[in-house]
């Protein structure tokens, strides 16, 4: 009887997840598989030759241009992740520990306000802020820091990092806030009762217990930023182009689907390896104290 019950529960669970599983296979796994197949084919003039080859991956990994863009994308993603998480932690800490419980929902509401507008509009707003005659240059000239507008604020790696850090800030704040909310305040009081200072309590109690949220924030920010296309295209300029722009160039301008697919698969593989290494290095924080 118990065996039949377990089988019926298992069948019910499989039936429940069947539709989402098919949906995921069709919209996620199938395109990725097609991309993988394309990456091993040969490019011809306005056509794809069905001839197996490793030449696309050799080109993607040995060409100095592609390798340089890939390294730049990794560096930009790392800078954006570091800046976003470091700035997000104080905000999440303030909302969790300093804001009254009745007002926390209001603060979270304010944090999510940027989502009310299109991502594209937010990027264009940063072009207005960082442009040659933009808000930043006008403000610096008003206070007398500069005599004429500067050009290094826009169309480079710096503008890409600033724009992406702002765009992904809510994604970093919310996981850290959730991790901080789960901390038992009695542990902090016990640390203070044992003679630890506030700073030591933060380092030895609060920060380790909040690390699952920090790890989640790092992954949530790092993985999508390395493949961001819109921001480098609009505010990056030639110096700020990233791997997604290179893939777009191969697909839509040069009509080289196999090489574009090889670049995309290579980027996904690098991101997967880096993420796996990061998770292995931080697994003791994710598991939490025993």
C-alpha cells in the first residue's frame, strides 16, 4: 500500500513538472544544442557548409582580437560585480538592521523603482549623464573642478562599468537583504555580551552568516553582465565592446554563423567554469555553520 502511494505521488510529481520541462527543453536546451552544432560547421559565402571542423574554435581561441575582447569582457564583468556587491551590502545592511520593520517594505519598494522603466531608457539616461555636454560635465564645471568638458566619462570601459553597476544593483541588494534578515539577532547580542566590538561582531558573525546572499549576488550579477550587449553598444564605444557585440557582428554583419556560435559556446563555457570554481571556493559559506 505504501509502495503504491509513493508511486502515485511520484507519478503526480512527474505530471506536474512535465509541461515546464518540455517548455524548458524547447526554449532553452534545443537552441543551445543547435548553437553547439553550428559551432562545428564550416562557413561558406552566404551559406553554411555541413562539414565538421574545429577551425571555428581554433580561430576563437587563437585570434588576438577575439581573445582580447573575451578578456576585456571578463574584466568588465568582474569590476561590475565587485562594485555592485560592495555598494549593495551597506544598503542591504541598513535596510535590514537600521530600518524599522514596518518601513522595510517601503524601502524595498524604493529599491525596485528602477525596474519601472525600460532597461534601454536607463542606459540612454546614463548617456545623458556622462556625455560631453551631460549632467556630470556641467556639474564639474559649475563647481570649478574642470574648465571644459572631459571626454573620458563616456564611450569607454568606465562608462560600461558604471551603467551596468547601476542596472544590476537591485539584483545584488535583495539576496543580501534576505540573508541578513535570516540572521538570529540573539547571536549578535551574544557576541557583544562576550566582549566583542561591533566591528568584530560584524566580521565574525554577521558577514559569515550573510555570505550565502553575497555568493548569490555575485553570481546573479557576474553571469548576465559578461554577456550584456545593449550597454557596451550604447555607452561603450570601440574601447568598451564586449563578447556579445563580437557575436552580434559575426551573426548579423559578417554572416559567419559557425564562428559566432563558437564564440558564444566559448563564452558560456568560460562563465560556467568560473562560476563552478567560485562555488567550490565558497561552498563552506553556502553550507553555513554546523
